[in-house]
C-alpha cells in the first residue's frame, strides 16, 4: 500500500473486519452492475461519477457516498467522484456523522442551522468529503455522465427517471431511521454503516483485481 492510499488509523484498523464472504450471492449480483459501470469507465479512461440517491439525503445515501469515496482511495482507483442527493433536501442526520466518527473519520461541522454542512476526512492529505442534504439535481452534484445509485426503495420506486444519469443502479439498504430513539439506535446505525462499508470495499476490491 503506497503512502498516498493510507486512510486515517482507526479506519485502517477496521478494514480487516470487512468480510466479503459474508455478502450473500444475490447481494453480490445486486452490486455487480455498479462494478460493471466503474470498470467500463476505467476502460474508457473516463471520470467515474457516482451519485448515491435516497429520499431525504440524510442517512443511507451519505453513508454510501462516504464509504465509496474512501474505498476508491484505499484501492488506488483514480478519478472517482462520489456524490449524494435526495428527492428532497432535509439534513444529514447527526447519528450518521456520529457513526462515521466512531469508525475513525474526522468530522468537522462547518455550519449550523437546519441543514448543517460537514467536512468528512478519511485521510490526512486528501480533501474532505462535503456532507449536507441536497436534492440529487442540486448544482453541487453532476448534471450528466454519472451513475444514479438508488440506496432506498422509496426513492427507487418514486423516481423512475433521473435526468442526466447514464445508468441507474438499485443498491438499496434498510433504513436505520426505524431505530431512532430506540435503545439500540447507536448500534443499528453503526451496523448499517459497516454493512455499506463492507459492500463498497467489496465493489472496489473487484475493480482493483
């Protein structure tokens, strides 16, 4: 591993726990179109733009964006740009930032208000991921030449067409929101974060091979 691909220490220490064998065969089949899209872009020597889309851009889409960008860096896959958006804008849910911080990301809150902006760092020398809630077609996100990765079934069913997307890929996750205010809330957010991390690292490990 070259120095440029090293992650923050706690994230590095988590990676050996990502068990790719634990991903079921049908789930690997679900992830395959994402692998194929990334590979095709690499073969074309094109930039790889991934926009992770959920209804509120508050939980699963942010976790997917952050872990995908981190995995791309770890495996040395160049020109990968990960985004996230929703069918409506709300706010990045604080438990998501907390789960990422618990996994070793450095989280800096850049603004307050109803929709705070966060800087999320996965490596000492790389630019942070900017996290805040926005719609998928927000000016912050790409207008064209991207894959729309649908991370929740509600957005997948409610948005049959994503303008500008070259490819639409459904990789849906159960919503940790159902555990909000429950005793196991922290555990369940961490669990969902690690599931997404494992799957995104699996995807980029195949690109590396």
